[in-house]
């Protein structure tokens, strides 16, 4: 017996919306409906099967459609995407999606076999998609992706052209919420084989299902999308074109904005005072955590006391209030605010603060004592550590460089150690993490509103586990969480966080992110959510 889900699903934390929805669009629309947006990074992967950056996901979701589409206030409403409706079995294990009539950007119909093909392509070990694990909720998915099973055993099945059946390994109440990422979108069956190595490498080998289609990609410069006339809800799309600029240097971005070359930019901390009072300024507190990575496989950072010393030496309060000044808050846990916890509370409220530093309860002497204790356990001296090639791998851009300078000063002042900075673009950082690095600084944002979206990064077998963390106790807690439901499940996740960042201090979270944007007065209708589909341009428009 099945029950039809017919209510609006409250998903993710509700944050903020800039402008109005299309239905409220004013009559004074500008003739030129071109929006110019700064994304501040150079996107190198637009393949929906493998893309793994937040900026790339935001851009791809302008041109791709999934079974559902996230709306304002983080809501997913039935009929918002390519699924007109869906049924869920009483045990919560089987979903049957009923597809609407829709077409790809080449006019071909979008069918359930196309979805079956695309999702299995994400899972194909040959695809090497880092986001394949997001499909592990599906029966047979993990086995196929890990090489222990085959595609036919994955419980994704097109019952006919308009009906897609998906069977899960557990009754995951967050499953619908995961469907908003590009890896759950759709390309025509057989399209990757048709394109070969050119698949989504240029605009001539791309096919789209969303509100826009990519029409120009000039590497390291810009990506242009134009309205997709074949989109099923094209009548709701007002913009004709969006130009995404990939300039990374913040001074240049601000100059382009003030000289009307850009309509929307993200505001870096050193420019907040300049734009805070403008009508189009908005700050969004996101479920995003920045954290310091320790290479747990490194000779020195395999030691708990040395990891604790490097974390303790950071003054997170001063770092946020005196240096970053972005409105973000110091992190004394891994799971940020806004993620659901037990007893109807916030997860962070449940677990509280899990460690301290020199800005919150410790002294510099205590941090140094931890370092000395760790070195003594290893039979090493401070001079040995100084000669070990300490370096911090960090991203590009002004905010990252400021962070590096602040951290360098803390470690020099408190621990007496010089740490070299290695500023690298995303792809090069991932390559560096495959070697014998010592420290790294990364961030992670929730793909769906659940603590598992963070904690699963550090399962021993996770492709995102770049720190070499391997604790069977942690893995077992997450496994038990997946065997339970409700508050009992969340209690296991709370214990797992304590093991990761309190008991083992395998990573050192630094802050929970608040980001800010400013838009010209003539820009309206951009929707910003904390997680999932973080930025929606479908309803954006330009006024006179």
C-alpha cells in the first residue's frame, strides 16, 4: 500500500530571498534582460556527473533540472521540478516518481530511462564522481560504485517513459532534499557515449533541461547562459541572459561593480563597510563550516596533542571580529547552526561547544604545553618539527590569504613555529592533499539539512576524507545512525561528532559562515538559500 505525498516539504533552514517571485514582477521591466554576476572563481568542470564545487553547482543548476526544484525559504514543493508527483511506500523504502511532459534543450523528450541512465552514470566507477556517495541511499548504489556490484543491481528503474522507481536502503526522511544537486539531474540516455571525451567539455557537447542553457564558455573569463525555450516552465523565466564573470581578484571585482560592468557580486569582508548600507545588500547565514585539516597520516599530526596544540593556538573570536569581520561566528563544533537536532532543537544546541582555544578558555601556555607533550610522546624536539616542512595549503583570493596570515601569526606567537603558505586553486589543492601535506584549510556546506551531510566526509572510505582519518568507532556510529530513525538516529550522529572533533580532534573547525552580496537596484528576484540549491536565478529579472 502506498501513500501519496501531497504537502509542501519544509526543507533546509529558511534564510533569505532577494527580490520577488515572477508572479509579482512589476510592469516596468527593462528591455535588456541581461544579468551580469560575479562568481569569483575559475570554474573548470561543468560536467554534471562530476562537478563538486558550490559555485559550479549553483551555475549548473541554472541550466539543469532535477526531479524537484528548491524554492524560496528552502522549500521543495511537489511539482516544482521534472517530477509532477511522487508516491512513497508505507515503509519509506520505495519512491515512485511520475514525470511531467518536458524536453531537453534540443527538443527531445525527457524520460524516466534518461534518469536511470544518468544516475547510474554518476555511480559508474569509471566516471570517478566524488559526489557518487550522495546516491548511496539507493539500494545497490554503493556496491556498484565501489566495484563490488553491477549497474543492473542498482535499484533505479524506469517502469515506463514517465515513471521512475527508486528503492532505498533505509527510510531516509531527507532523501527528497538530496535531489537538488546536479548529480541528480538528467542527460539523454547514451549521450556520454555519443560525445566521448568531449562530454560537457564545451557548449557543443552539452544538453540542458533547466531554465537556461550554456551558450558560451570562455575559460578563466566568463560563462554565458541564455533562456532555454524548451524548458517546461519557460513562461516563468524573464531573464534572456546571465553572464557569469570568473574574475577572482576582489579589487577588480569591486571596480567592475562600481563602473556598472557587474550587477551582482559577493562582498568580501574588507568591503563590507563600503556596501552594507546599500539597498541591494544581503547577508545569508549558511550551514557552512570552515575548518583546519590535519594530515592524520603525517608523522607529527598523527599525534592528538600536536593537533590539539595547533587548534588551541587559534583565537577564533579575534579571528572573526578583528580580522575577517564578515559576520561569521567562531566554530567550536563541526555541525553549524540551523541543522536539525533531537527534541526539536538545533544540532549545535544539542552538542554544545566541543573544544576551547586561546580565545575561549585556554592560555597560550596551555597550547604550548600540548605541543611539548605531543613531541615528547614522539621522541621529537621542537627543532625536529621546525625542520619537518610545515605548510598550510589554502585557497586563492584575498580572504584565504588573510586567513593564512592570521594563522601564521598565531602559530608563530603561541607555538614558536613558522608555517609556510601554499595558496592553490581547488583542483591543485585536491592533488596536493594526495601527497604528504601537513595542514590544509577547507570549507564544507550542507547539501541537505542533516548532520550526516557533514560527518560522512570523514568515514574511512569517503573520497572526501583527505585527512587520512580512520576510526572504526566513528564509522560504526554512522553505520548505526543509518539503521535508525528520528531522534535515536540523530543521537548517534551527535556522538559521532564528539568522537571526530572532541575526542580525536581530527579536524579543527574555525568558523560558521555568513556570506554577503550586493546587487544593483534594478536587480530583483534572486533567491538565496542556506544549502542545497543555494542560489536560484530562475525568477530573477531586471527593472528599468
